[in-house]
C-alpha cells in the first residue's frame, strides 16, 4: 500500500472514530481495484461489531468481503453505463432501515459512467439521505460536478505512481490528517507529533503548501461564507468545527505556516521549525 493510500485510510478511520462520517464519498483512482478495496474497507468499518474496525474477522466483515451482506449493495455498469433503473432499484432500498447493521451501504462502481438520468435521480437522495445510509462512489475518471459536490472526495493514487499529481495528493491527505491529529492532541503532548513529523518520509514543503490552501479556504469561509470562493467546501465543513472549538486565529496560523516555510528555506533547525508549526495551528 502506498503512503497516499495509507493516509486516506487513516482519515477514514479518524472520521469513523469521531462520528464525523460523511453521508457520501467519492473515491477517485486510476485503479478501479484500489477504489473498490477502499469502498469495501469503509463498508466493513461502519458495520463491524469489533472495537478495532474493521476487524476483517467478524460475520459482518466476512459477509461484506464475500458480497453477501444484507445491508451492502454494489452496483456497476451494465454495458457501457450505469442506467436509471439500476439507481432506482437501490434508492428503493435506501428508504428502508438496515436489516442487521447500523448502516445501509451502497457502493456505486464506475460513477463516471452514470447516465445523466441516473445521476439526476441519485442526486436527489444525496442532497438529503436518511441518516442510516452511506453512499460510496468509485470513479476512474471525472464525474458530473453536481454529484462530486455532494460527496467527500478522496483520491487514491495507483500503486507505483510517482507523478507530481500523486505527490501533491498524498501531501494534501497528510496535511488534513495532521490537522485532525493536532485537534485531538493536547498542547502538553504535541511534542510527540513533532517526533512523528521528523521521522516520516514526507515532502514537507508540499505539506506546508497544502496547509496554506486549507487555511485559505477556512479564512475565506469565515469572512464571506461564499461556497463558490472555496476550493474544497466539503473539507472546510469537516475541519471547521475543530478549528472553531480550538479558537484558532486563522490569520496567525497562516502567517506561522509562511514563517516555517521561510525558516526551512534558510536552513533553520528543522525540529525547531516543526515545533513552531505544531504549536501554532
């Protein structure tokens, strides 16, 4: 598993542990097998009865792996597309409470192949889904913007992909994970995060660039509440409660990130720069 894939799974685990799951996810990857694996991972995690979710061993996890769980449905293209009738069939189930688990999970593979009619039908449910429904869409190509905007997007780079875009995506995921870990870590224990940052093989310059983009979005939302100005509205919705609870000064945090970038460019002691970063966000 690549670093980017592992970070994405850690984000999903954190959201599950904190009760902050989105009602819909879009897993994008050039590898359909990788997106499918991630979708099954999440389906198992939300319905697993063990403490360490997903355990992979309980009846629920094994049924989902085998494709026979009563509350998990998988839909894929019939021929060249996913058709309206296929979506209508799962939406008829979506209004029913789960049979055995806490969630009904609908995995739609190849969401870029939804017909416009099928996408429009799905969109109505994605706007106001029942609380017990979880939709997981996978895609190897672009989906309709209206569908993407209703989902939390996670990109999974394909195994062995070392392109610039893949590196940026991994750094974006790491930056989000870092903020979530800072939120959960008291000031007295943040030295452990500094130790972790020092040891992990990350592109620190790119992670800092991604942190700046995150704080840009948070600041714009705080000032304007205009979603069209935001690069990633779903991310803002997910991260803002934690930032607000900690009463973070967004301008000061942004200046701290820029200051750390400057310090590292001037070859200042890396640990001191990281300590400044972790205690400023």
